[in-house]
C-alpha cells in the first residue's frame, strides 16, 4: 500500500493510484487538470473556476470553508486534496473519516513546488509534475526583479479591512517582486482606517480575490491614503500556487515595471 506524506508531515496511505479525487482547493484543482486528470476529479468547490470547461462539468461540493460533507461522502472519493489555510480544519477532520486526505501547507515558491511534486507522485503523473516545476522555476529565475524600498499594503478583504501579512504565500510573492510588506502582522491581520492611514504605504494593492475589489473601490482609499499609489492586482497571480505559477513571473514583471515608471 503506497504511503505518502503531506506537507503537515502526516502519513497518507492509498490503496493505489486514486481514481476518485475531490479537490477543495482552487489552485490545486487547476493543477490536477493541468497534469492530465479528467474523469478522476469527481468533486470540486464553487471557487475552483479554472479551467472553465471543467468547472462547468464537475460536481460542486460547496465552498472551501463551507463544504457539503454528506455530498462528499456520497461521491465515495478515494482521495481528498485540501490545504491547511484555505479549508476549515474541523471540516477537514470530518473528511478524514471518509477517505485519505492529503493536506498542503504553502508559504513560498519552494513549498509550492514541493506540493506539485508530491501531488504528481500520488496521482501517477510524476513526469509531468517534474517538468512543470522545472518550467516554473526557470521562468522565475529568468526574470530579474528590482529591489525597491517601496512599502505595500496588500488588502484581501473589505469590512473589515484585512491585509495579507507575514508568513503567507502572498507576502513571499511581494518579496519576489522586490516590494516590502507594510504590516508586521502574521497571516491575515485586520486593520482599521486610522491604522492603515498611519502605516502610510507607498502602494496599496487591492486584490481581485477573495474580496472582489474593483475600480469602484479606489475612491474609497484616495482620501485615506493621498500619497499612495492605488493599484488593482490579480489575486490569482499572488495567491494561486499550482500551475498558474507559470504565468506569475511575467505578470509580476509587468506590474513592477509599471510601478517604477510612475
């Protein structure tokens, strides 16, 4: 019986290559399809929107933190792929009573690449996973990002305002871009308007997810941060740690070039 270790160092025993997989993490769902799975993925969340054709045709099992446990049970999976941060730990513990659960824990590019290799090995696609990792690594190394003194506040939520803090994958990607996170808070700290103004960031990034910041929200922050450049950014590029990492380096380079020109 194959035994794998997830990124929490838990042993995950499988009877063989899994044929009925449920993924409850959007970026890892996209990865499974990229690596060549099709009918093996029998359940995804309502946020697993990529690729679009698979999203439309695959059974939904709820949200990443609000799963339909009974629906998952009825699907009879032989592997569930979860994430320490994106999924509710109590629900994940319930899922462990249904079938083996492999849990990722991603906080930088290295841990993302480790996840890709591990999942590739579990699903019988080690070659494709290794090629993908080599390509992602090469694309990141192939771009020289500037080192700047720019301080950025990266907002992921509104009412209350929440920042991407230290120790997160987003923070690691900000560092890759040569930017400095304005908050010293860990994970995803809340911040009120006065504290945000006092932080006085050079840049305010409004992420497209999980809260869908848009142009209409920019005016909300102009009076609060008159000296900051306010930028709408693609949250998938900063927080999706699967095959979408192929496109992140070019996006980051275009973003930083635009910032430094102004």
